[in-house]
C-alpha cells in the first residue's frame, strides 16, 4: 500500500489529464468508476453544467490524496478508472434521457462502484432507471426537486426527485432543502416515501444538533441498496457560488462530508452522483468543492471495502 503514488508522484503530462485525482490508471478491473454525464437541457437559471464534469476532474488533480478516515493516500490499493464521458447523443429530450440510462447501465454492469459527475440534476431519473431494482435515494440539495413540472417540462432538473420516484426509487431522504414550492411541501407532508430535513432546522443555532442527530440516525438505519445524489447547491452558496442555482443558508461542508462517511460506512451505498457543477470564472472554488466531495465518496467507499 505504501508503494502507491503520493501527491508528488502524480503524472503531470497531458496524457494523464482527464483522470480523476490525476492518478495513473491501468487495465485491471476497476473498483470505482468516475463517469461524466455533461448533460444540460433544462437548467432554468445558471448555464454551464455541461462543462462541470470536466472542470471537476481538472480540479481533482489539486485535491490532497490523504484521507483522514482511511488514513492512507488514495488510491490506497484500489483501482480507479475515469471512463469516457457520456456522448451527449440524442435528438430529443427522451432520446437523451434514454441514452444516459444506457450509459449508466454500462457502468453498473462492471460491478464497480460508479460515481457520476453532472451535468444537471436531470441525470438522476435515468440513473435510477438503470439500476433496475428497488433503491433508496439519499439526496443533498437546496431544492426539493419534487415539482410535477417546471415551465411545462416534467423532466426539468426541478423535478428530478419526483421523476426518480416515478422511475422506481422506493424511498427518498432529503437534506439541505430550503427552496421549495407549496406543492412540493404538500408532497413532502403527504407522501410517506419522502423524508425531508430542512436546512433551516439543521442550521438552526438552537435546535440544529437535534435535527442533525436525527438525520444521521435515520439514514444509517436504511436497509437495502442506496444511491447517493448530491446536488452541490445543497451546500451553502458561499461554497459553490457558480452552481446552476446557488442558494444561501445551506449546509456546511462538514455536514456533507459526515453524511457521506456515515452513510457509506453503515449502509449499502451502490452508487453516487455529484451534479450541478458549473466551472467558476473568478476562482475554482465550486469545482474544487465538488471534487473534494467526490474524493471523500471514493475514500469512504474504499474504506468500507476493507
Ligand atoms: Mn437538485
């Protein structure tokens, strides 16, 4: 394990650019796959999510390889592979979603742990369809994403969680939620598949700890396969200023990290996605934050396989 590349042994020539964390890759069967889905069709406010995955991979080459839970440098004996991105083909929205589903199916068929980089949150329903068995979703997000439609479009990113439930997800746990409609709140209150922890409660100076402990306790009790979906706007807008729709009042970085660690170490998390990444013009904080979340998912998954 100690013979693996350290931060300073990463290859820096052009050939390696494009591998997550900048690590050399080989032809062995991968344990973890990084799969980019540069999909952008329905983003209602920000622009640029189709360039997010590439920016995240580039930023990842600056992330430290040492993980504080794993207590080793990545890849820590595991085999990572950054695969060819989704090709974006499809002449209509339904063709594109079908093609994302096919792309996701290929990744699941390898038996590796896939991490999808988005792209809009609209990638979630076809990912869930590709799983083809009952799955629970754990979602970090500012938005409930439970609308029936947005501007007449039922597959808008604003409807991602609703469509994922339609696609066969059996339960939905959400945290960080702070931007939602009356219709969505009514759905949260009436649909017993949905459990929502609002950012206002979690971040409350007085009662936050109670809600946070309840969240950790509930998600670590989930049985059966889980897909973790992280819309980076679930984090406070200060951490991800150039995501599609940055929102103030969000989760701290450590809320996201501890959710990842507790969930993956205690439950059967089969895949994850980190989405709504938009390259930031004035600094690279947004894509770097996303890259650190992806790195934590990788490190925790490797730790859970030990
Ligand atoms: Mn979302």
